[in-house]
């Protein structure tokens, strides 16, 4: 949308709508086989051969699936409004706001919606010379993370990943639970047979960004500048299970099927199994200092150079 000019204000706005279809098709080499409960798999298997003091060796299926195709959709909607307010010949203020909403549809859940994602943004530019030869600037913004289409094939769909132990390489003799083999008495597990649990209060991940710096025209057509950039994650959406993976191998009640919950993880995210483990608030902080130089020539070409110093603090 072209800017609408009202006095010293230039208003910009826009709308984006994307209707995306995503089909995930996966398979594994080898013949299908029968699980201990009589179910036939839809794929072959990835297998580990493990030595065992009692049986010589066993064959561990680390991955196989009960389905091969997941058809999904995602509707993404966003809009923004921004004002460029020319306060005077030296000072410009740019307030704005952006809204984003995502709605994913899987094979088992018709709507996995992430809405109410409002992202305020503001920028300030000041020219201390009043002649366009220098500027001091600062910007702040919130930026929401868009979900990949792949997630629609996982969270609101059935992944149905299999883990199972067998006595033979042809996977015809499943090892019953309760028999000690391969270091465990649990020999069958299924992950993602149903749709993941979705926290009703879950929100999109987002990041804060602050940028501040300045530029100065040292010679006609030549500018040098320096700026500081800070980013940190304000919220993280993640799929988690309350049990550590080892709980399934130890036969802990409730951990036989690895099911996930999509939530905003922090130190209050619940755990199970009494293993003494806990979640933590995710931290990802980025700081950088950038020095730039820009030379423009009369025949419409130019040269740019920059140097960035950017340590990474925590993950």
C-alpha cells in the first residue's frame, strides 16, 4: 500500500494472507512387519543389532511407522500499520504495530491456532547537523516466529513412530515385555500415535530486538557508521514430554507411549517420573557491535564494507 500523507505523518499499512497445503510422505526401506500386538507396520525399519548375554543378540527396531502420508494445511494472516512522523527537520519517529495469526490443520486436529500475536515496534532518527550529513537512530521491535509447515504434520497429526525388540533379523519373533534383553524389560513403544496435546494457553515464540547507532558523512558520498544490536528470546513454544526418554526403557508406568505437549516451556513446566529433572526457562541472547563504511560514486555504483563483533550468550 502506498503511504497516505496527513500533514507531517505518512501512514503505511498492509495485509498478507497465505493458504498453504503441505503433504509429508515418508517411508523406510525393507518389508513391513508385524508388531507384538498384531498390528502391521506401513514401512520398513531402522534396526540396531545388540549383543545380549542370554540370547546372543537381539534386533532392536529404533524407528518404523504405522503411516506414510500426512496431508495438512496452514492459514497464515498478518497485517501492519506504521506511521512515519516528521516532527521537524531533524527528528523523525516511526511507531508501528504488527499482528500475526497462524492456524494449522492436521490429520487428527482441525485447528491448531496461534493468535493474539501483537508486535509493537518503534524507531527514532535524529539528525544533529540538520543538513542530512549525520543521523543518530534507535529501534525496538518484537518479532514473532512463524511455525514451519512441517509441524502441522506432527503436532495435530499422527506420527506413530515405533520402537520394538525382536529375537530374529526377519522381525517375526517379538520379545515380550518382562523379559530382560538388551538391558531392558520393556520391548515395545509407540510415539505420537495420536495428536499431541496442545496447551490451551500456548502462544507463539517471539524475540525482542533493540538497535542503536549513528552514521556520519565524512566526505561527500562517503559515510561511516557504528551500531549496537541486542536480541533475546521472550517466549519459546516447544514440544515436551513430562518423562525423560529413559523412563520408557525402565518400564515406568505411564511412559510406555511417548506423547508430547506443545507449550511455552519455563521452570514451571511440569515433569513426571520423580527423576529429579526439571525444565528451565530458555535463554538465547545475542549482542553485536557493527562498524560500517559506504562509498557512493557518481556513476551509480558503490562500495560497502563492514565488521561485526558478536559474542553469543547462552542457549
